[in-house]
């Protein structure tokens, strides 16, 4: 009984995270790596919170170049 509750909890968290990433990615002018929002959501659904962390690091952290700045290659 307990393992199925844990699985259900993780599934709900994963789905909620994927929806949140999809909605946020839909608001972005241009998503990193040229990925459409649905691909970011799918990656988040598969990788769970790791996907959320990667999405945040690319789109909302100080790693993201400011508008008008060219990224360092």
C-alpha cells in the first residue's frame, strides 16, 4: 500500500512539474536549444525534478544571457 502511495505522489509531482514547465516555456520568446515547449515538458516528465532544474538553469538563472547579449561560445 505504501509503495503505491509513494508512486502516486511522485507521479502527481512529475505531471505538475511538466505542466508548469510547459506553461512557462510557452511564455518565453525563444526557448533554449530551439526546443518547443512540449519537448521541455516531455523532458521534465521523463526526468522529473532534474528536468525542472535544467530548465530553470537555462531560462531563469544568471546563466541565461541578458537580452541583446550574445552568448559566449
